[in-house]
């Protein structure tokens, strides 16, 4: 089964509108992880699969099947790395 990896981020200090943003979509997990590790000001690992930055962004990767799927709830398929 093929998968797509979506990299999300949000800024903890911004309270207006939708906070979560997509900053990348990848067919390779390693590419998605590289995006997480290089986004924002001085990213650092906070816990498995979650990176924080000095400029208050939280960034993580979600894994979804490529193509049709059944009602997957957003933000329930985080990849721990």
C-alpha cells in the first residue's frame, strides 16, 4: 500500500483562524522528517514525532493511505520518529 506523509505545523502564539498549516506533502517518510527538522528557527525534538522551534512552531508528520480511504480523522495518524 502506498502512503502520503503530510507535514503540519502551527504556531502556539497565534490564536486567530485555523492554526494548523500544511508545509509539505511527501511520498517518502525520510523527506517528510527532513522537512520537520529544518522548519522554523532552531527546531528541536520535544517528544517522539513532535518538534518545537524557538519561534513557537510545533511541527509533526501524519501518515495517510494514498488514494481512497475510509473517514480517517485528522491528526490521529502521527508518525513517531
